[in-house]
RNA sequence: GCGGCCAUAGCUCAGUUGGUUAGAGCACUUGAUUGUGAUUCAAGGGGUCGCGGGUUCGAGUCCCGUUGGCCGCCCCA
């Protein structure tokens, strides 16, 4: 047993695991780039206050935080949103709108480990700043869906639940409730799926009682699963904000429909997301089987840049975590096997042949081919076996017989055919063989 | 922070009511094989049985603690 282990909840990435992570990152990056998002990165370590500012003590308890040698209170980043707000806020006036940025980064939370959750994990974060209308949500939800579809996932595998905190506020506000009561009720809505009626306990403790008519209205609102039902429920409420908001909904759903994404989207007012900084549309992606925790989540946060000291700047963002996502891909058999196949394996007879082979090996590698050869003298049979195990498409045979004629033998590992080419023409011969 | 289950080789696991020097398969290395790759055969390396304490003539095995892992609760940005 090794003396040292990685810290609890942290992951080592051995080559095959890193290959899988790189695969996920590569398709995420490809997708984000296709959607016109620009990649950024920032420090892993941030001032603790950056996270204290926007969240409460519960959040702070799950931070990897400490005092550095200069006496600064610092924390490993638990999420990207405050950081990206800091970056955008600092240069907001110089950045061309809309600002579309993404990052793929590692985060740290001091939490108990669970399936799909560790103390370190990676996320794709995408954010769009400067667009107050639902056009921003269309862009981000479209990208979210494609970030999952890029791996072969379909509407059979996942769906996106779409909801709106604004409409909740307008609806409950029109009934005369103040902000405090509305926020408490939203907390209950968030928990209702899990706890049923017990979800309202907090509200009752806080405000003494819960009017049964109000409760009925909340319950029927959170069960709304379509735009039509939403419009029907709100038809009786005469309120300009609600009318405008329903227009936003139509624009958002219309845009997503035009992108062909309707089959991935489910309107579901039961989703409100716990986090306080969301201010409008919110959305979460889940696996259809309901076996895993949320795959992705996001929403609008129009006040956060300003709260963190920047200008007023509307924003929408989402994040996908790598752990649950990788579990989903594995469950659906969509995680490819990664074999680091080489293009060419050089079979080398002895010391003089080795010297001759090295020139070609260097030239082929410089030309971009993956070339391997045995570091030590090994019997021919072993070398062919090694070539085969390395997945080589070609074997270059530097043997005494060939070199005596000024030739190299090229063996096609798949069909076992062989031909000889002059030493000086090895690179072009390899190129021809690999292209053909 | 709370609860359940678990811990023997790199991996998957055997290991009898507590009894001599702790095993298998896979993987790895080497050889059979000094010019031709998926087989086969042989040999080898690798374990203070997670760690610490206790019971016992004797502990991988029983007891306590601890650390780590898996799963769930709280939480989930």
C-alpha cells in the first residue's frame, strides 16, 4: 500500500482516464466554439469575499478556504460564475456585446462524496452577458442541448426542464404577497418534489400560517407543464408584467422550436433552483431515467455583475459537470474506448540497423506520424507482437538484409503484405501507405 | 455534520469453528523464439491482509478505535 494517497474526494487521472476526460473536453470546446463562445480561464484561488458576497454561511461551509501566508482569506473556486462576473465586470465597457464566453475548469467543494459528486470536479461554463431578452436563453439552451447531443445522446437520454422565477414573482406578487413571502414560497416549491406538503413547513414557521387558497394556487402553478397551461392559468390575472413575460416565453419557446429542440424541452414551473442569484428563466438538464443527479443547470442572473462591483449587466449562464455526465455516457454505452494507436512501428535488427532507423524515425515524427520502436534489442518476433499490440498500421523493418540492399521493408500490419523501398524514400512511402 | 455497508497482490476475488511459510485468475516482466504479430507453455516480480490497539499459546479471521472507499440523508452554486 502506498504511503501517500490523493486527498479524499480528489481524483487521479491515469492515462486512460485522462483520455476520457480529454474526449469530453474536446467535444465541449468544439461545441462552444461553434456557438461563437470565446474561451477564458482565471485563477483557481480567489479571495474568500468573492463567494461570501453573494451567498450565505452554508455555502461558505463547503468552501476549500484558508488564510494564505500574507494573511489573506482565500478559497479554491467552487464555481465559475463569480469569477467570470469579476472578469467581465472589470472590462465591461471595452467588450463587444454580446459577450459570449466559456471555460472548462476544475472546481473544489468541501463536501461529502457521493455518486456523481466529489471534492474536485470539472465543469463546462458558458455565459452570455449584455442581452436582457430571451434571445440569450435561446442561445444558451441551444448550446446546452448540443453540448450533450455532440456525444450521441438523444431526447431518449435527457431533457431540459425550463422554468421562470420572474413569473412566480409576478404571479404571487399580483396576489399581494411581499418579496419575503414569495422567496419563502419559492423555497417550498423547490423542495416540493421531494417532501410534498412538508415543503411548506418553513413558510408556516416563518409566517404563522398558510392560506389554503394560496397553497392550492401554488400547488397548481408548480404543476404547470406547458405554455398553454401557463397562459390559461394567468389569463385571469390582469397584469402588464405578466403579459410581457408571456410574450418572452413565446419568443423563447418559438426560438427553441425553430432550432428543432422542442423534443428536449419540458416546461416545468416546479423548477426554481435553490440559488438566490437567479432572476428569470432557469433550466436544468436531467437524464430521462431519473437515476442520476442533475447533469447541467443554469439560468439568468441579471444583478450579479453589479452586486460584485461591476456595471449593470444582464447575464445568462449554465454549467455542465463532468462527473454525472461521464456516468451518463457510460450508462448509455457512449464512452468510446481510447486506444493510443501508433502509425508506424520500426522493427530493428541490431545496433547498425538502429542507427539507420533513427534518421527515419526522427523524420517521420517530425512529419507528424506517431512512431514507436523498441528501446532495447528485442527478437524480431517480439517486435512484431509489440507492433501489433501498439495498433501500428505499418511496420518498418530495418534488418541487415534490407540495409545491405539500401532498402527498407514496409509491412502492412492489417493485410500482412510487404514491399521494399529505398532508404531515402521512407517518409514518402509511409505517407503513401497511410493515405491509401 | 448524520447513517448503512465495505477494506487480502496493480485489478477481480478465495482464504474452513481462530492454527505452520497467505492463494487463484487477469495484468506485468522474462524465457521457449538470433527474421515475422491475436495462440500455447514455463518461470519470475509484486502483500508488514488499510492503520493502531485489545482478547488469545496463536489473529487475514474475534472485539474496540481510526483512516479510507461505496451508498444514502443534509446540501448541491
